[in-house]
């Protein structure tokens, strides 16, 4: 016997819903079996917290007097470049944006101490932000130069809108070369000196709903400490990769785009980060509730770190050169044990995604649902699924006619 | 055998003196130089691990003090800002002396100050700038 989301919401309203975290669900399914677990449990909460580069926020700054057209001009927030190619006072602040005078990797490895992600954190923490803008001036928007202090409370909309978050599984990064390399997967010591991974594994949202049955467009989620929604599938969504029998993909696969009101989020769950030699970005905390509609969903959410594996990739050659090649595989249980064996060598492992915070998010979301403050949503439309043929393609390279 | 990791701030007029040699010869201490820097016209900073008889160690410290060398315990010089740390674990993989450990169930990262040699690797690597070093 299955359940519907409406029935689960009715239980939440009455305070009768059984809500557990994806970590707790593992033992429940092991002890009771998936059939009983499906009857007993209504919602499983998942969580993840880690750097998600394809993140940013759009802001409506409000109009000045005399009016000023940010659109098409140049604007910075605390010195960080924002995208102005929108209407007069709408801007988009990207997580990886830097200031013009950041030395970047000219002084290698660059420190990238302050970038777009840091501005988002400062905004959300209510700090005053310095705005500097130049524009070309029009008859209706005469302003050409503007210096001002803005604050999240004073501007109109501030919306976190991330084109790609929630990667369903991710590579383990290693370095086979004899030099230290600085990557978005952290600093990698030469000759397999360390191995960095980045997924919450058994707590990760899309690994608990591997075929995107309940997570789709319109799914209501915990986003950055506030409430958000899945707005679309994420960029680079790649559902057709090989999967294990339990449905979890063996390599990076599905992704989700998410959206939510920045004004209701918190700096606890949105943190600006700096990756040595790589750049600045934003760490985002996301939690997704999964309705246990039937036995299959109980099985999916009962997945544990032992049953999820990923591919180990060399970031000194294979990754930068776009060669799809793996130097081995490891399960998340092995990765979390602190060391794995690669090419007969014992290699120390480290997480980039915080499992500690992921757990906090799953717990927090559980509390919201139990208290009746958060209800589940039916997806408005599904993501392209494993059978859809939807693919993540590399860039097609072509020469201009008459060019070299 | 007594062992301690210390940070010495050596005044500029002492920078050319063979301090480590004296620690070894006069006080019979084993030394391991973890870090050494000289800041022009200011001072020298030396991070040492010293091992030996506790009496000799105490005498050695008195000698250093008499030479106007500032002595600090290393453990106080590398700190973690608990408000910034998110317990991701990047420091665990980069630390050459395993001064970070992952607590099993909570997956919290524990910083074992006594193991730290103040190399500063974690300070550079931490994306959240939670690690600080003040030598």
C-alpha cells in the first residue's frame, strides 16, 4: 500500500508524521525491512553542506533619484564585480566573482580571500555593503557615477538563485604528478599524497532519490537556513550514467537548480570560501525532504555509505585535459574511514563537503516538519530521468570560416 | 624524557648567536627545528621541539630568558576559530603530523594542538579561514 504526499501532509498537520533523517533510515530499513519501513516512516530528511560554485543571487537595488541605470554599466559590491546585463536596477552577484585588483593566480597560488560568495555571506549577515557603479547615462536614467552603502534590509528582492547545486555523487580527486596542485577539490599533494572527496554520501539528497521520483521542479527544500524550491534540473544534469543495482550513479550525475528568498537565509548556512590557487566561491547548505510513498522509496532512502561508490580521478592530468579516465573506485564508507588504497598505496582521505553540517541540516529539517512548519510538495514536473537520453556534452570546437 | 614544543622570539642583537648549539651542548637537549625565520631588523622566530631531562630543560629555559628571548608554548600559537570551522575535513588530509582527527559518529574535526608543529599548511588550505597562526 502506497501513500500520497497529500496523506503525508495531513499527518504532518496533525503532528502524527514519522520523520527520520536519511542516516536514521539506514538502520530502520536494516532492522525492519523495506516493506515495514515504508509503512512506518513518512518522511526522510537529507542534507548537504559544501562549496557549490554555480551559485549566486539576484538583487533589485531600488531606484535612486536622479535615476541610475546599472544595466549595461559596471557595478561592484565591496569591490566585487556583479553582472549588470539585466533591467535598470537588477543585478546578479555570482559566487565566484572577484575584484578587478585581486592578484588572482599572478601570485601563485592565489589566496582569493574575498569574492562573490563572501559578499553573499556579508549581505545575509546584515552587514553594510559598499556599492560603486558607473554607467553611460540616458535621458531617463541620467546618473553616471554612484557610490552608496546598501544593506539587505533596504533593497527590494534579494533571491538566491543557483543554476547548479546538489551534485548526485562526485569524483574523488588525487594528484599523480610530482608537484603540488591547487584545485577546486583542495590542495592535492604530489604522488597520491592525499585524496579529497565531496559528497554527503548517504545523507546526500539526490543519492536518496536516485531516479528523481520525488525530487523535481517545484520541490520545497531547506535552502541556506530558509525555505527554497527546486526551480529546474541543474546545469550539467547527466542522468544517463552507469548506476549500481541500488540506483545510485557510479560517477557524477544528476544536479538541481534551486531558488529561495535570501532575506530569510542565514550566514550559518551560506558561507563564502576561498580555495587556494583556485578561487572564491560559496558553501551552501541544502536539505531535501523525501516522502516515503512506497517500499521502493524506503529502499532508496535506506542506502548507506557502503553501498555508494565513486570514481577516483587524477586532477594533474586526466581532469584538466578532459580525459575520462579513472584510477580506481572507492565507497563513501571507505572514504570516511580516513584512508583508501590507490595503486597499492595507502592514501589519506579528506572531505570537502561537511558531513557534520549535513547532519545538522537533516536534523533541522526534521524538526521543521515535525513541528508542522514545513509541508512537502508534489513536483510540478519531473527531471529528465535515467532513460531520457538527456546528456551532459563537452563543448563542440569549431573554427571561424576563413580563420586559422 | 621531557618533551615540549616552543616558539622563541629572538631579539635582533641575538640573531647571530648559536642558541641551538648551546641548548644541545650545555643542556644536553635533543632539538628538532620545526621552523626558523629572520625578519630583517626585527627579530628571529624559531620553532623548536626540545627533548631531554626536565631539570636540564628548565635550566635551558632560564638561560634563554636571561638572554631576553621570549618563550611561548607552540600550542597557543595555532588556533581554530570555532565560529568559522564547518568541520569539512580538508585540514585532515593536508596536515603532515595528523594533528586533526575525525570524531567517528559526529564527523566533527578535532584539533589536537599538542601534535601541531605550526607549519601553517592548514591555514593556507582552510577555505573558511578558520585556522590562525601567530608566531
